[in-house]
């Protein structure tokens, strides 16, 4: 079974799942060994395969979502999206003959 210290934090338990998976243990065996459900074990393994870390990727905070993106063109010049929107409206007016 396990020798040494039993993992106490969620992160330690996740890495134990990954180690057992890499040692060719089945999800059912890992679940019994770690005290998790087989579904949790499979989710941890899938997260590790997708992201390289057993924990799911963190979602951006509301503050990060509202933060404006900075864009540059091929020449390295700053692109102001508000100017582009105004230009697009003017171009549409010309196309539609308004």
C-alpha cells in the first residue's frame, strides 16, 4: 500500500493520483488507495492530460475579464478598438449609401 506520509492537501492527493496513474494503476485501484471516487480520479487524470497539471485551469476573475486587451498590428503600432468601431460604422454607411 502506501509507505511514508499520507497526503493531506488536495494538491498532494492529486499528484498521488497522477503518480499512481503513471505507474499503470486503474482508476478503480487509485480511487480505493486515495479515498476518492473513480469519477474524481478520472477527472484529475483528464485535467493532467489536457493541461499538464492535475488541477483544473483557474477561471479568470471578473476584474480580469473586464480588463481591456491591448492589440498591435504587424508593424508594432497600437490599435485602438474604439477608433476601428467608429471607422467600421462610417464604412457601412458609405456601403449602404446612407
